[in-house]
DNA sequence: CCTAGGATTGAGACCGGACTCACATCGATT
DNA sequence: AATCGATGTGAGTCCGGTCTCAATCCTAGG
C-alpha cells in the first residue's frame, strides 16, 4: 500500500520483479499475460505491480513490437468544422480498436504536409490518414506508400497514387445540383473556392484539388447537357480570408451580367458570401440564390435556411479509419471500396428562380 | 542514389555506420550532431545516411532521452467548434516549439477521461492539457500532478487541484451580461446548460462544472444586486440532445410565467433553442431575447444576429500550450497567470426589452 | 523407483538510439 | 624532445520492455 513512495523514475518490470522475488522474465510474462506462469508467481507479480503502481512504458513496448498503436492524421485545419467532424469519425473508430491519434494541421500547405508526414513516420505511427493539400504534387505520399506504411486518403484523391481514398463523388453531386439551379432558371452560376491557382480559371485547367476539379467538371457537364456553356468568368478561385471573399462576392453581383446564383465551396466561404450579400442590401433567394457545400446545423437558422450539399463527413472519417486499421492489422484490402459515400442535395430556402426569368420550374422540394 | 533498395526494416545508425565505415558511436555523433566528430567522418556519415534514406527512430530516441516531444490533449469533443478552435491554438503553439499533439475526446465522461489520461501517461507524453469533464472528481488529475508530469487545465478549473488553469472568468462576464438583461427589463431569465446533475437545480448546489457554477453565481449576484432574486425555476440543466433542448425551450416559453430571455450555455444549445423558438412562431427579440456563450461566425447571419459572449478560445489554447511547454522545458511557473483571458459581451440583435415592460432602458449599444 | 515430456523459470539477447569511458592522436607548450 | 590538454574514436552500457533458449521442476507412465 505504498501509495506515495517513488516520485522520480517510474516503476519498471525489473522493480516489480524484485518486489515479487521473481526474475524479470517471469514478471514480464505475468504482466504481459503470455508464456507460462504459475498461479503463485502471477499473484505475487500482480500484487507487487499493483502495490508499486506499475504502468508499462508504451514507448519501450512499441520499440520492440514495432507497433505504436497510434495513427497519424493530417488535415488542413481542425478548426474547420468539416475536418472537426471527420476527425471525430476517425478518433471514435480508432479508439474502438485501441488506437490513438496524433493530429497535425497543414493549413493546406504542401510544405507543412511533407513535414507532417515525415514527423509521423519518424514517430513510427502504424498508419496515416491524410487529406492531401495537393492532388497533384504527391511525391511525399508516394514515398509513404512505397515504404510500406499503411496510408489512406481522406476527402481528396491524389493523382497517380493508388491508395484507398475516402471522399464523396463530387462530380455527380455537383452535376446534379447545378442541374437543379439551371432548372430553376439560373444561367449565371458562380463558383467560389479557396484553391490556389497561378492565374484566373481557364476551362480544363489543372487544379491542386481533385475535389474542386470534379466539382467544376460536374458544373460544366450540367451546362453542356442543356446545350449551354458554363460561365467560366464566374469561377472564382484563390478566395482567401473573409475580406477577400466578400470582395469577390460584391464583384460577382455587380453589373448587368451579375451572377444569379452562387455556389460556395465550403461553409467558411458561404459565411462571408452571405455576409456580403446582406451588406449589399440584396436578399436570398429573391435577388441571388445560394448553394453551399457541407450541411452544418446553423444553415437551418439563417433567413432563409440554406440549401446545401450534405456530405457524410463523419462516415468518411469512420470509413477511412476502418480501412486504415484493416490495412494495419491484416489483409491488404478486402473490398476495394467501402459502402458508398454519397453527397445529398438538401433543398431548403436559399435557392429560387432568378428575377428576370419568372417561375419556369419551381425550385424546392 | 539508392532510392529504392531496402523495403523491409528501416535503416538504423548501425547500417549507416557500416556504410560509412565508422563505428556506431561515431555515426550517432555525426547524425545527432553532438560530441566530437572529424569533418571527414561527418561527411562520410551524412552521405551514407542520405544514400540509405536514414531516418532516426523517434521512439528509440524518446526512450533514452525521456522526452517524446508530444503533448496529450484531452477535450470533451473536438467536433464542438469551441474545442476545435482551442485545439488549433494548442497545436499551433505546440508546433512552433517542436511538439506534436495526441488528441483524445471524452464526450465529457469522467471514465473516458480517466482512461485518456492513463493512456497518455503510458505513452509518456511530455505533458497534458485537460479540459476536465468534472471539476469535482479530480483524483486522476491529482495523480498526474503528483507523478510530476506537467499538467495544465483548459476551460475549467478543478477543485482542490493547484494547477495552472486557463479559462475566462465566467463569474464576472455572467454577472455583467445578466445585469445587461436585467437593465433591458428582463426578470424571467432562463439558463440552459448540458451539465448533468442528479436532480433539478437548487441554489448553491454543487455542480460538476466550475464553469457553470460560476455562471450561475454571476447570474445570482446580478439579481441580488438589484434587490431581486434569481428565478431558479428557469435554470435548466441536464439538457441533452437537440430534441431535449427544444423540449426544454418550449417549456420555458409556456404559461404566464414564461421566460422573457434565455441564456444558452453554448453554441450547440443555442442552435436548438433558436430552432424551437422559430418553430413556436415566436420571434427574437420581440417575443423572447437570447444570449449565447461563444461567438461563432454564423451568429452574425441569423435574423436577428445573436448577442453573444465572446471568449478568447484560441488564445486560451495558446496560453495553455505555452504554459505547459514552459513547465516541460524549465522553471516551474514564472508568472502565476498569463495575460488575462477575458470574455466580452457582443451586443448584436437578439436581446431586446420584454413586451410587457416597455422600453425602460434601451438594450443595445 | 526411474524417466520422458510438459510446465516453469532465469539469463541474456535485442529493438535503435544516446551517452560514458578509456584509449588514441596531435599540435602546442617549455 | 617530453608533456599536456583538446580532439577523435570505438567498445560497450543503458532505456524498459519482448522474447529466445537452455536449464530445472514435476508428475504421470512403465
């Protein structure tokens, strides 16, 4: 019952062994629950361990089992609710299988990501879940894969990298929702995203983000199918902080060729877009329609409630973690893809028909 | 230039040493940049390391330096933007000093927290940042402190635990904002929180959360100062999921003694409260005023924008991490408290005067 | 009563670095 | 030229576990 006692160094198997009057090997066996140990010894060891407050050093254990029971998660920004929710899906799943999570933010910068991956590898995590900042420059991820360490991608694909990826099919949902806007009468549909590019958007341009490429492709396809062409002058990338997004929004809504609908690439963007619209004294959806990616709780509270593209973010995280752990623990990959991760258009009140078109087909369901 | 080569086991110092034709000790010195190494040896070793793609095993390194360069963060729920932001503050600060973060969610359950702390200790993290689920049952945290491992509390204090704590002074801001509501004419002020209790609220009751106790105390003080007494029948704890919060809200707004103002203890609660109010056909602030804790971006987008109590959440995380790292790296604690972490009442549009009172004193400013 | 074979047990190697210690080496001091 | 202190260098230990291997104990079968 020496509840106090040792303060400095932690108790080791050797200490326990000594206290229990057995060899280190026997103590280790009793503690680790392997090998053959007599009842007498087991009891003595367990009692000694209890009394000394013994706790195994996971570092040492990891060192010679080669397993750290830790997975590394690399995302853009944990503050972004999208990643927050995905991370929750990951950590919940990980915990269930006895894994812990080391989290690193990259702010969507490749250099930070390269670094993060390196650090995690050095720490000998059992596997990695990465939301790649760039879908194009992926050499560092290739190295991970080549090193044989389990790797799974979240949210975005990486070009030429044959790795399990958990993301929704952006092309399809983008196509469908654009179609919905077109049917409501919109022709001037804007798209605002934060992906960085060197110059203004040009059709077919290679983008850093597979997600955004797919969305733009979906939009293009929807227009094309109607015999129309996508207004690429309304595609605004490089949207940065709140101010720049508001500036972009004001610009989009100005002049005779103003956008009649805006698709915000994520919740943060939508926030600033809505703010800019409100400041301009315009109203949603009578003056301009709005569609945003991700369904957050607050989107139901705005006036009007926002029409959104809901993504199964938590499930994505869960699926990614499940797949990674499967890779870590056993067979390569049983089923190539898990259950389908599908996005869904949630029609609320922020999409209507543009003013000068009248009600060709009623928006909303 | 053997970019491929070894696939199985990682390269170790011994391998590098052999390749560079020097002893393991010399290789380690050159690689670790310590001790005395001749230029010739250093060059050979570095070249060999480069060629072999040597990467130090941080696990092994940690084992005999006793430092893992990792800190453990234990929060209620990373999905909650409050913690998301705080965590960002922590990770940013940690990264700057070369630390990584292992994140564990507890869902505010003590058992999970005890577990989390244990796991992190076993993994030999250099220090811990905990947002304690309970301010009362803190024996597991006491043990951490007694074990000598650096520990810092976030968001909430823990009773009888003398540990650096980074949280805003809830009593003061609660007092001030209640005062503000009272001056606007409110007398029937409700308070809704998720803290779990055994029975309904009784004045002076011991709560699991120091935060909530302090807030209630602030409310009580404000009423008392006006010669009034706090309507404790309007204190609703144990608010659980969205449904239960909506039920509570409807109940608060019913009958002759209905609440004229509601204080929502966090953003998630506010979400459901607003939803319930909207569903009831009532409007804010003419029928009922609303005040919520935490200033999220979306609170500016509701109609009307919400009056909130803004907390320096990111700074809290940053301060906690800074203090922890200071503890880890050196002197115990130089300044008992860092820069003051103060909450601020942000007056937007959700607080007005109750109907039957008229405009005694105009709310807002 | 003696022995084969499984149950126990202890010594020590090993994981991959960090670091101690004793032993060179070498230019500089007197 | 002999000596001294500052490098250089390699052998080997240690961190705290896991695990191999050979030795020892026991007990049932003959």
